[in-house]
């Protein structure tokens, strides 16, 4: 029967850093997509209200 030591079960530092970098990249990408979508919606709404006369 073999026993696993604690060092065999721990994440290597590079794996932890790679996971952190991936999470940050995903967070920034989702943020950019969100801001782009909000800007697109606002621009479309501004264009549609420019053509209509105000009451």
C-alpha cells in the first residue's frame, strides 16, 4: 500500500498562477464585452431619439 504525501497533493505554483491568469483574463474579457454591449445599446437609443421631435 502506498501513501501520498502532502507535497504530492498540493498544486504547483505554476498551476496556481496559470489558473489565476486565466481567471483574470476571463474577468477582463467579460467586462469588455459587457461595456461594449451597453455602449452599443446607448448609441442605438440615442440615434432613435434624435430622429423624433420632442414634445
